[in-house]
C-alpha cells in the first residue's frame, strides 16, 4: 500500500507566519469583510451547449498555503492582507535564494542539502512549482487548505486503523521488488494526491485540463498524465470493481459540479484512509480565471470524523506537456539493482550499507 501524504512546505509557511500573528490579529475583521471579493460582479458565467457551467480549460492549484494549519493560527482560517503579503514576499525571497547557482567549490554545499539550507541535492529549485501566493476562497486568504475541523488539522485515525497503518508502514524501505515501492516512484500514480481525489497541490506539475460534454467530465492530471473520467448521473460500478483513483459519479447542483468518488483500491491510501473512503468534490467557477474547489473525505473506519478543505484553481494559458517520469523509466531498475548488489556484498561478508 502507498500512503498519499503531502510533501509539505508548511513549516516554512509557519515559521514566517509566527512573526505575523500577534501583530495582525486586530486586522482580521478586515480580511473577513472581503468575503466575496474574489468574484467578478460584471462577469457572466460561460455555459456549454447543454446549459451547464463551462469548466473547460487548463487550471493550476499551485499555492504556498499548507494543507494543514500551522499551530500558531489556532482556529483562524483567514490571513489578513498584511500577513498574506509578507508570506508571499518571503516565498519570493526564498525562491530567489534557492535558485542561485550552486558553488561546487564549497564542500558544505551538499553537506547541508537535507536541512534545506544549502544545495538542492535532488531537484534544483528551477524544477519546482509550488506557486508564490496563498490560496484565496470567497475573498479570504487562507491559513490552510483544510477548513473542517475548525483547527485545520486531519482528524486522528481510529485506534484500529492506527494499528493497520503501523504494520503497513513497516513495508516502507523494502526493495525486494517493484511491488513494494510507492506508486509514485513506479510512475503509476502522482504522489501526494495530486491526481486525487482529493486533488491537492504538491511540489510541481500542479496543472489539470478539464474537458466536458453532456454526459462526461474528464480531468487530465499533469503529473503521470492520469485521466479521471467522471460520469454524470448513473450509479457506481459494483463494489468488487476497484480503481486507483476510485469510481467518480458527478451531478449538477445548480451551477456547482458535485463529484462523489468511491470504490478505491487498497493498493494506496490517502493519509491512512481505507478502500471504502468516500470523497465528495465540488467545482464552482466564480470568475473568468478561478474555480473554487472543495473536498470532503468521509471514512468512519479510518478517521474519527470527516474533514474538508478548499483550494482555488486558476486558469493558465500555458500548455500541458508530456510528464516523462524518470523514476519509472530509469531509476527503479537502478534502485532494485543496488539492493541486489548490497545483498551480494552482505552475503560475502562485506559492508554493503552504503
């Protein structure tokens, strides 16, 4: 089983934010007063030939807003304008620093890569695309994507599920064969729930192309080029039919596209969810360049309560190109070959730990 946890830059967000909280609490009502400011009053919602909102295009959900809320914000889901501006400025400065040329003459450049202060030993900052802005929903600049529970945190796993997850986590680090490696590493599915559901931003490739007709909505995910087909109306497939991204059925509630997904496989899991989890998504286009995306995760077997979140998806005029997954094409055979070599060295009584 692969666990879809989100690679997080929330610690950096939290570090910068902690300096702002005490000086900005009095300005919070100002931010809340902007409710609805993200909507364009003179704009007319475009519709397809069948009369439903036109969601088609290429959209990105890249944002510096963390999935879970930093502790210093407590139950406050909105940033003030000042807080948001300072966080975004700090992100720009961070990216400028991380994009500088690597000085190979300095021996400590790579010694500090794991701490995030020196050279990037895996991916250069050039390849990352986290975005540079906090996400804004209904005029609120958010402290986290999660809004329910009120503390912006994923609810605890049930005691029974904690035991199951702990046992399965023991499989991590197993190099016996490709089946034991994460699905993202094998280029079978995007990591960090980029493909969803729920569809969440990660380090890069946060783009989605939506195509729709009267009966179907197709969401093409940039990372690992997954395509999720949402059937409008109808019933879910039988419970014995399981899919990596689940089985998605959609319906229109007014101008909102509501998608319910069930029938997940047990080969991967979103933050410890079981295969019987239900994810409900809501897509509402609120301006020429913005879709407000909301999701709710329900799984009584895994979590002590349901949880929900929101993130803005912004239209982009850029094109989506092939996601050529290096890990699956080249790195995985090398990883397994390295493990076999270590086994040979160990059998010969040599140190194969490095």
